[in-house]
C-alpha cells in the first residue's frame, strides 16, 4: 500500500533523528540517502560496497562497477 509506505518511512526518519539505530533493507534510495550513515550494497547476495552513505552517494566514481551502474540509474531521477 503506497500510503502506508510513506507513513512507515516517515516514522523511521523520525526514529533516526532521535538517535535510534536501525538496519533497513530498502530500494527507496531517497530514503536511504536521507537517513543512513552507512550503506552496504549487495549484488547477487554478495557485499560489494560497505562505506559511509556520504561516500556511496557522493562519490559514485569511486564505487565498484555494479554500484556505479546502479547509482547512474537512480541518480538520473
């Protein structure tokens, strides 16, 4: 339900602002970029990136080929 997704993400953003530690698996990259401190990027069940979110989203040229491809697609929007 799209309405519930937004509500859940809003609650998670608030909890993160309050300092709660969470581990979240998501395809919502805007949310991940806004809330996360660290990104673990997986490809075919293997970890290919494990870095601070500022590096993952802010320095796509330094990422693995798979992460660069992924970031190229999502950062266009």
